[in-house]
């Protein structure tokens, strides 16, 4: 199905493998996205409070600060090797999380998953940019990034339903089985190839994002922080304020995943046409009024869920466009640009997770939404500054 969305101007390997890459990303994203919606259940299972587990999630996210170093490794090995190593690393991290008896062990599992996911993502993005010109990369990346939504409304929903029937530990077991099988599929499906030539340490320093490029990095930090404020608290909000069970939270996650899929397919259609940077800015701008409305309507279930969906949709559109933009941040080295972008995103999520959970505990969802709106506005401002520095009208 996915191959039919790419015409004959795309490399034959890309058209033949796009579905397998997307399926693998669904598995990887599912493992990584499971904890925030079910933070209350996991905290209860580990006998810790919400803020403590929020800190553990932040520690896991902050491991993404190793992005530039990890991408130096991942960008220097064969693309297929990076993908398979990443998927197996995610399985190892999920195993640590599933068997954890203390919060520090759970945090260690999240660190492993985050680091491995970065290796996997670098492999995928680099493999695509090796074969697709920049003018068309938005469509190819957008198709694989429908997996961000798929991870939520397929993977996380299945993990959540299994959690409702058994425990959250079995949810992670499901993810482990999936990513191991998907690694085997990619190993067989993708062509073997030689690793790219390695850059020296001096060449890496010369390819640091400067000037306008830094605005992309700062904007990504703020964009990821904006989304995390909501993702790390909305499950607990639905449980506390509206009496939702794990199964009902899973239903909401399924619906949000559907909304993300709409946003991802919109990116496939418009990112190359509008421009990657402009698409990123548009998504950030839409998140601001959505956050304001959520802060006002947080006690009314139906309206609040509608504006929550709008917020999530705008974020998904924006972050996928940012991935395409990051692939050109460092000329001739997509993995390096992606490394800085992912490091910024994980730092944003990690920095805001304990703040968001503590804010929710003391002040409720309304104040959390305000933080999310402020971060989204900062992201849009960074993108506007990028346009100014580049002289884009």
C-alpha cells in the first residue's frame, strides 16, 4: 500500500521497503511511547508517586543528549546494521523496564530504549536521504513517520489493553516480541551495503549547526517540551478528574493516534509543497491557541478532548516536518543534523517532564496546558527567527 504512494521517480529500494520501515518504526515508537499515558499505573506498580516516575521518564529522555555522539556511531555504520542494532537495543531496554522492581531500574530501561531508538532513527533517516533528493524527502519521511501515530493507536493501545487485562509489565513484553520480529524482517528485506566513510573529529566540529541552524535546534527543544507537558499528564488527568480506567485511557490513546495519523498524512501531502520549515512553524502556531483553550476547558470532558486532539494533531504535523528539515541541517551528513535535532527534542521532553507532573499534582491540568502553550509559542518564535536569518520571505 505504501509503495503505491511513491511514484517511479523514487528509488526502487525505497518503494519496496517503505512499508517494512514503517512497521519497524511502529514497533519502536510503541515501546517508547507507552509509559506517559499509563504513568499512574506504572507508578502504582512500582509504589512511587507521580512526580517520582515523571523524574524517571525525564532521566530516560535526557539520555537523548548523547544524540550527537550516538549519531556519530550510527551514521558511520551500515544503515541496515544501525536499524537492527537499534531495534534489539529497544527490546533490551523494554526487558529491563518490564522486570524492574525499583524506579531507578525502570529509568535505566528507559535510558536504553531512548538511546537505541536514536540509533534506529538515524539508520532509517540516513537510509532514506541516501536515496531520496531533498526536494522529495518530506514525502518519504512523512510516510515512515505515520508510524509515530501508528505506535500510539496500534502499539500503545494493544499494550494498554493488555495492561488492563494483566499488568503494565506484559505490555512491555508485547513490545519486546514485536521489535525482535521486526528486526529480523528488516535484516532480510533491506539490501546489504558498505558503511559510509567516517568523518574525522575535526570534520564533525566543522559541521556543527551555526547561525540559523541553531534556531532549528532551539525550536525543536521548545516544540518537544510543549508536547511532553500534555503527554505525560493527560492519562492521570483523565483518571483523576473523570474517573477513567486503563481501558478507557487506551481508547483515548487510540483516538489520539488516529488524529496523529491524519496529521502525518497531511505532512506527506503538504511539507514538500509548503516547505519543511514553514510547515514546522505553522504547526507550532496552531498549538498555542489549542493549549489556551485546553487550559480554559480542562473541566469539561468533551470540549477538552477536542482541543487536546487539535494540540496533538498540530504537534505531529510540526515534528514530522522538522525531521525532514533536520536532514538538511548539516550538508551531506543527514545523521549529524538529525543527532542535534533529536538531542534537542529529548532535552526538551526531559526538562519538562518533572515540571509538568509536579505542576499537575499541585495546580491541575489548566496550568500544565499554559506551560505547553508557552513552549509552543517559543518554538514558533525560533522558526520565525530562522526565516529572518535566512532571509526567507
